[in-house]
């Protein structure tokens, strides 16, 4: 039987021009040449991860908030 859960991903560019996609709820990441490719690769990595791990019953939705920092001169 197939189950579907909703997780949250962040996608950021790296120094080489690739995109890194990370799942917020579990420590799984992947990359791709485009945002869509990075997300598809992350989806594959998460499906492999959850082959050996139980699916969370109700994944916690993250609180996403900007943080400002000060840098001393």
C-alpha cells in the first residue's frame, strides 16, 4: 500500500552553479543543475531514505523566519 506525506524542502544555489535541495524535517539532501532537477533528485533520495525508516505520522511543519545578523568590522 502506498502512502503520501508532505515534507518541506529548501533549495539554494551552490558555488558551482548547481542547486542543493534539502529536506527540513529529515537530514536528506540532493542536488541538480536546475531547481526542478534538484527537487526531483531530493524526492528520489527521500523515497530511498524512507525504505528503511518509518514515515512520520504527522510531520512537523517548520517555522521559516528570516534572521538578521550583525558583522563586526
